[in-house]
């Protein structure tokens, strides 16, 4: 019986860790103006960040450079003000899965993404972005509480000479990081997916069968 209980507990813990509550930041619920600096959004703190409706703000998609290119869900995207470092953070740890990015005005812009937990650097990743092609970047940062994006380099895109090192991003996906057994650092509850529940069910049936066979064997001896 102790073996059966231990196995059931292990299956339950596996189910809890197999699924995380995920969400996506589309920036499309910001409707005040075509351009707005933000310090809090989607449960995160932001520094040097703005959201923009590039088609309206620049007077047409042809004038919006990579801000229009990065757009996946109309009609807002986020950018780093003045081409300077952007920071996203919150008190509880999170997993930053990835999002769609583009350079605003450059070809071959370097995007550096550094992830931290309690001030300790956990990740340091570099990517190359272009203004005319969007990319989904799989950041795959797990258990961080701060991410700093820094952009630099590249060459001016045709028609946009002398512009800054801004980048644009859209549909940024994240989930809550589980720090320990029984402790979720995020506020969203974890609900096992249907497939996970099915696996748990099959596992319990199998364990029940094994236990029953052991009982019959003991009874016949």
C-alpha cells in the first residue's frame, strides 16, 4: 500500500510539472493614443518601453519600417524608446518563451537578451534582426525575474537613414515559473492538460492492477 501511495504521489507531481499556465502579450488592448510609453503592462514592469500603432503613428505601413513588419496581431507592437535598453521584470519568476521581433530601421541589427534571477545572470543570448523580415525568436528563458534587451549595430535600411537602434516585438509568450514542489511563483494556477490527465489515469489503472495481483499472490501462498 505504501508503494502504491508513493507511486500515485509521484504521478501527481509529474502532472503538475508537465503543464504550466501560459499567456501572450499582444499589446493590442492599449487604445489611448497611437503612441504610449508604458511602465506596467500585462503584470510586468517595463522600463524604456513604448507601445505603438505604427500604421496610424507613421501615416501608413510604408513609413513604419520594422514596426509594421513585426506586427502579428493588429494593431499595436512594443518598441524600445530611443533605441536604448529595455527591461521587463516582475517580483515572481517567469519563463519567457519567445515572440516575434524585427529591427525598426536597420539591417543586421544585433539584439542582446540577458535574463536574471535575483540579480544573477542566467542567460545571455544574441540575435540578428532585419527591418523587412520578422522572426520568431525562441528565447526559452526559464525561471527569470528580469530580462534586459539591448540593440546595437546594423546598417541603415533604404529610405530610413540615420535612424536609431530600435526594435519591435509582438505576441510575446510567457508562463509562470514553478520554483519548488508545492510552490508556484506565479499567480496563475496550473491546470493539467487533457493529455496529461489521461496519462495519469492510465498510470493509476496500471498501478491498481499491479497491487491487485500482488494481493491475490499473497492470498494463494
